C-alpha cells in the first residue's frame, strides 16, 4: 500500500520532471543585441531583416525546437549600454545564447560577461580583428577588417598590376586596421604604399577634397580608401570624380564598404569603374543568393537591397540553428561552442566555415567592378580569393597575437 | 525668532524625507537583483548630474562641456589600471577626482572669462578638442575600440567586483554617491554656496558688495569638475570598459536634459531627473526597441511646456497651490 503510493508519487514526479525537461529543451532563448535606434538603426535593420529572411526561407532549420528571440537596443556605441543589455538578458531573461553586435565596442565590452556567464555569442558584425581572442565563448560569422583589406592589397598587385598605392582612411580602428591589412598584403606582393592619409573621424562626413588632392599629387597607381559604409561612401565617389582622378589614371579601390548595395543606385554613373574586395554583394551569381535577394525584395519592396550586414544576419541565424539542432535544444555552453567550431554552410555569399582554432569566419573574398548594365549599376565579379582567414590572427599582427 | 531667519536656518537641517532616496536605493537592491547593472549606471549618472547641478543650477554657469571632466576621470582610472597596473578602486577614484579637478581649475581660469552663448560654444569646443586628443592618443586610450577587460581589485580589500550580477558595484556606487551628495549639500548651504547663488541671481550686486566673483566661480567649477571626474572614474570601474563614447555631445547634452527634467538648482533634481529619464528610456527601449525615442521625446516636450522647474518644480507648484 505504502510502497505503491511512493511509487505513484515517484511516477508523477518523474513525469513532471520529464515535462519540465522537454519544455526547457524545446524553447531556446536567444538574446539579440543591436543598435535599433540612433545612427546605427540602418545597420540593425539590415541584420534584423537578414535574420527574418532566414527564418522564412528555412522554416525547418530548427528541427522540433522552438526558438525565442529577445531583442534589445544597444543604442550608442559606448559599450556600456550593450553590456547592460547583455547583463539583463543573462540574469533576467535567462537566455541560452547571444547574438547581434554591430559595433566593435559593444562586443568588446560584453566579452567578459560571455566568459563569466558561459553564454555562447555569435557576432553578426563587429569587425575588430582581435574580438575573437577576448572570450572562448565568441564565434564570429561576419568578417574582420583584415579580410577585405588584405584581399584588396593582394589583388591590387596581382590583378590590377599596381606598383604604388596611397591609402586614405577614416581615423578610427576599422580604418587603421584596413590600412595595416592593405599595406601588409600590398607590400608583401612587391608593391609600395607611398602615403597614408587619415581623413577625419567616422561621425560626420568631412570635405574629402584636401585629402584626395594630396593623394592625387602623389600619382599612385591605386588609391585605397576606407570610410564607413553609407553617406561617407557617396561623398568619396563625388570627390574622386570632381578632382578628375580617374582621368589622371588613379584607380579607386577599397573594401565593399565603398559600395553599400542599398546606396549603389543612388551613387549614379560616378561609381562606374570602382573596384572593391568584399565577402558579399547583392549581385553575386549563385542560386542561394538569388533566392535570398528575391525574398528580400518581395518582403521589403523592390527598391530594398540586402547588403553584407544582411547576409551576416542570415548566416548568424543559420549558425544558431545548427547549434540548436546539434545540441538537441539543450544549450550546454562547451558543447555549443564545439558545434560552432568547424561549422560549414553554403551561404548566399558562397561557402563559409568557422575556423575551429580561432572561432572566426573563413570565406571567399570577391573582387568586383561597378559596371552599368541595362540602366542600372551592377557589381561585376572580376576575381575571387577562396577560403580567406582573418590574416591579422594568421600573421599575429599587433593586438592579434 | 522672526519667521524669515528661522526658515533660512531650518532649511540647512536634514529633513526626514531626505532619507527617502537612500532608502529607495537600498530597497531597489533587494527588489530588483537582476537589474543592478542598469541600477549602477543610474547611480553613476545621478552623481554626474549632481556635479553639473553645482555649476549650472547653483552658480548659473551654462556649460555643454561637462562630459570632458567625466572623460578625464574615466580615462585616468582606465589608463592607470591598464598601463600602470594601478587597479585599487578607491585610490583610483581619488586620482580621477584630482585629475579632473586640476583640468577644471585650469580650463575654468581660461573659459570663465566668457559667459552665456560664448561660454556654451567654447566649452563644447574644448570637449571636441579633448575627443580628438583621445582619438589621436589611441595607443593609450584605445580610441573608439576602447580598453577591453579592465579589472579592479576588491573594494576596501573586502568585496570583489561582481561581473555577472553587479551586486558589489551597486552598493559601492551608492556609497560614493552618498558621499558626493553630502559634499555638494554642505557646499551649497555654506556661505560659499550662498555667494554662488548670489552670483547667479544678481551678478552686478555681488560685484558691488565686493564678493570675489571670478575666484568663486573658478573654484566652484573646479570642485564640480572633480566630482564629474569621480563619476567618470566610477563609470570605468563598474563597466570594466571605457572608450571614446564617454565624450561627445550625446553624453554632455543628455546629462543637461536630465538635470532640467528633474529641476536644476534643487539638489534632488539630479535624482528625480536621472531616475525619470533613464527608467523611462530603459522601459520604452525594451518594449519598443526601434521607436522608443518618440515616447521619450514627447515626454520631454510635455515637461518643457508644462513644468518649467522640472519635475521637482512641478511638485513644488502643486504643493503651493494646495
């Protein structure tokens, strides 16, 4: 009698525990930290939409497991706001993983929390190379500034046959990283960087004329420019043409930040001939990308175009989906990181993987030239470097040691 | 005693309701253990707003560059910890206050020759110059990417910094704020503080009675700068990170909005303003990550239109009307 009662209780308790366990296993909470307001809102929208498109195109990607996204605004890039958001997501909302992070300071400031709380974080943008060294809980699906900078330096010599270069850069970390990366690759391949010009900060768009005039006077074969994607890039094109640098035989090159896909048509014919190296552009010719861009235009309007941040949001969700399925919805931190290490994916940007050693992305860098086709500007693929790693860590440069 | 001097004397004494903010601060610690990171930032902001109240509210110096002193304090603590390995928190705060105070005295000596709109512009320019200097010295400051992984030793050798839940940081900040508040309160009710109010209300008469106006203003500016520096140092310690965003118009204007929202020249305006502004922002931003600024903006417009003395002024008016 008594024994059967105890047994009964035991069965009831066990079934409760089982129900609790499955409920817990089925809903995986993901904290999304993006600058939804302020100057970064444009970027956050690209990433957020990229995530949505992934969910739409791959409804079965999470298997039987339910995923709940909890979105938080990281506001200004002070790091402190993002850190507060991350702290609450961990302590209050009990998230299993974190993702987002447009600005590098947001990821840098939050890194100690990832380590302390053992919460895996999938970085969807923040491009400062050494971020992945800050915590073993970080995996990055975006890029490091060295990816495009180094690729462009190599391609400038090998493909464009340039011997001399001048570098102009916005004077903040991504700019200085781009300068270092380009210079390193350009000179390793036999070229020479004859001048490096800091061109104001990332806040306001400066008058580029004096900087470009100085570059023009040095008569280099290529002029490598890094400025923040967006309005800066439009001003760069205008100044380059106003000073007649193209006619002077100076090729304008840079990372894809110069050709933000959603601003390209607005740049007009002035952009024709511009050569960039980047891991994504909306004109990439593969089946996955066609489907991605098509869905995007259907959902957000014919004039909307996804850019590199959008595809990073897409791939970030793919990485999270992979981890959730691999862990069967129980997001043990070490196991999750192991699942992310070496993960391979056929993305709209082509094949990519996460380097098991550095937890940073390995992907193709595309060399493209802006051409006019059927009345609109198109990025024509003129070369590709496959399986590019973050060269900062490969070469152990500066803070990447 | 006639009622007027009696009232003047009475207002120096602590009132029972002055315990309320501190009791609330402690109650928050137990009521919201998962929001202490936000709570800590809130306390730092109150301290910063309090320092601005001393110059803006009491001395009537209208400045847009107060974030410069916050930044000096923040970077003093950061650079000492990262470059020299000096990461004892209390002495770090003292160093931050000293450094910012010295910068305040020197810049006050030059800047306070001007007033009104000119002063507003010049303080803004000083801050911009400092911002550029911090960017150019990125080998020391880390520039936009900042200084990662700053860590500090235990507070008083007893309480380690709580990376995940911010418990010790919250109580630490509350104590520093209480100390700062006692300093400011004593100061504004002293004869020195009264002369500052005199300068704000009637500059000409203060000159006429032979008060050393310029000297008083510079000293007040220096003290306020030191306090802002302590707030900055505290910010670096509790966040464990500092970058260029400690500077800039957003922080400088933000703290001014907080003070005006709460009510300047009222001591507790900094408390009410910071709590109202930050809690509203925090809740709105959480509920509507993309559109929260609309709600915040509308609230500010309403306060500017209907509550000229800030929230405390509104409260005083309601009490007076009754």
